C-alpha cells in the first residue's frame, strides 16, 4: 500500500499510468479465470471480487495534488497535453466529439443537435474551470452529458487519471 501511495505522488505515474478502480477491477475480473485454471487446489482459487458499490464515482479516488502533478507532467516536452487537467478533458472531448455525440444521443434519448449542444457546453465549462474551484453550472442536458462522459471514459486508456479526476470533480459539483 505504501508503494501505491508513493507512486501516486509521481507525475509520470499519476498523470499517465495510474488507472482508476473500475479499470483495475476489469483487469482482475479477466485475470481470475486464468488464475483459477492454474490453481493447484480449491483453496488457491478466487471465487470473485466484492460487489461493486452502488454509488456514482466509486471508482475515483481524489488526488489533492492533481493540479500540481499535472503542471509538472504537462510541460514543454509534452506539447500535445493541455496546461490544466480540465482543459485536457476538453481536448479529449473535442477530439472524440462525433463519437461521443452519437453515443450520447442514442443513450440519453436526445437529438444529435441537443447532444452536440450539451457536449459543447461541457467543453466550454472545462476550458474555463480548474480543479478545486468549486463553482460550476450546466443546463440539465449539460449535466447529463458530463455524467455520461465521466461514466464511459476508461482510465488510463482514454485519458490520464488526473484529467479524469477533474471531470469527476466537475460532475460532483453539478449533480
């Protein structure tokens, strides 16, 4: 446990490698059958993982140094990254705008135009907002879109942990 705590304080780990609990749970769910096939006795077998908490955001763990770590990580040697975690989320949403809009429209029963407007609203807020600011307002569709994206982003596959935490923090403020 101390190793993980120490690693979470390193910019390269916290901003690039670290996954969220949902990601690691998925990895473990895939590994259990392989482990059980190799187990030499029933005592070595794993029956499963504990139940998933019935709470939005259970997979996220706040890193109070998120903004500081991002500043250290997103420097001139990484020009493809935004200068703040929330702006990096906005970049991801802009780069994947068409896919997100189509999926959200279908899932949230919105027209493509309404989904597009909601996503643009979320992006605009993220560009001007920073972690820890504590004030954020979105329309009802904007709130739904922010939650929709935060529930579907895979960390670290889609985005780094610190930007994902920024999106999660924003969703916590608006819900």
